[in-house]
C-alpha cells in the first residue's frame, strides 16, 4: 500500500506523480507525461471543467451549495464537515492509524 497526502502532491507534484505511476503500474511516467497530468488535474483546470458541466457535482452537493472541486488547501475538507463529525473522525483516526499517519493530520 502507498498513501499520498495532498500536501506532498502540492509541494512536489511531478515527483509524487511519477512515484505513484511506478507504484501503480510498475513504470515511471516521463516528465512530459507527468506535466500533462499536472495541467489536466490542477484545481483551476478541474474548476473550469466543473463550470462547463464536464465535471459534475452530485445533486445532493449542489443542493447544499457544495462543489466537487475543492479549494486546493491542506485539510480543506474541514470546512465541509461539522465540528462533531470532525471530532468523531479524529477519534477513529487516533485509534486506528499509526503515529506517523496521525501526525499527518495533526494540522487539521
């Protein structure tokens, strides 16, 4: 198994994507291919797709005013859950995750 955190992608996208490709398919993407992935999956690119209807938000999300594309921040999901839900999630994470993984969420 391999876990990829948003902040690692944000800090060094090309390297992280190339490592992921090696893990998932056994071959490293070329730099050019990784750059194409970066361009196609950036927050701005996916927001544009969502605005044109090519990347749709589910009906429940639209009803609550949410979009599928987030704002591109570490722990951005916190704004989408209630404080009670966040506390429950943290409690479960502390019980089940390794100390290393728990520390990755300490800033949330």
